[in-house]
C-alpha cells in the first residue's frame, strides 16, 4: 500500500539520483532503446508537434537521441533552449540535421533554431527522476518543466520518460506541480488519465 511522506521530494530525489548513477552506461543505453521502441508502439507521433528533451550525459538520463533519430525525417522537432537575453526557457523549432551545443545546466540545444510558442506542442516528453501511481513526478528541483508545462495548451499530452519503474511511495504533491498524463518506462506505459 502506497503512503505519502510529507515533504518527501528531496529524499526521493536523492535516492533516485544515487540509484541512477550506479547504473552502467550500457544498461542506460539498452533501457533507452526499449523506451523508444515502446513509445513509438504506444503513440502515433507522425503528425504531432513533439517537444523533445535531450539527455544530460552526466545525469544518466534516458537517451532521447534514439527518439530524435526516428523523427529525423520530419521537417522540424521542438525543444527548449535557454535565452540569456530574456533570462527564460523558450520553445524552439529546428531542423533535425542541425548541430547541437551544450547550454544552461549542460542541456544540449540546437545551434540553429527559431522561437515558437509552447501552445503549438501536441505532445511533450518530460525528463524525471521519480514518478508515482498518480502521475506526480520529481525532477531535479529547479521547477523548469512545471513552468514550461503551464505554457502548453490544455490538450497537450504530457509523457514522462523513466528508466526506473513507478515509485510505491506517493509523492508529496504541491499546487504548482503539474501531473503527467502518461509515463513510458522500458516495459510499461503508465496511463494516469484513467485515474480519477
């Protein structure tokens, strides 16, 4: 039976970071390929405007370059890029063939891109450390994705990608937190839209 531990986000975040850093790169790569394969089985991504995050290597995140490569025939893909002038994260479109450099927080960003509104995104893929049975998630604690998700349209599908399976501890939810609609793990698509 799941329980909520008040103020448990920091503890769950630390545990997940330790667990993930202990995984070998070959395991991350294998699990990332399974996530990609199952994501494309579970969603028809062909005609959707997809916002993709790119992996921070030292964080041992899901390798979303596999997803990028499967979408590379598309005219454009979308991601977030930090604008130093406006001091904010922006949604940008870019050609899949463009080169990337490392931006704020070591996030890979396309060098050639153009700003678009988050409201055009049909499906957003979200990095995370932990998620629970209610679709609550824990990231790195900077609140970046909560602010980005608040800019998407109400029909935008929010899909977490997780190497780890669902936590049996319910995450302490706060008013500004935005739930996932789904979370794709190597073996399972968790559907939170079915939950009341």
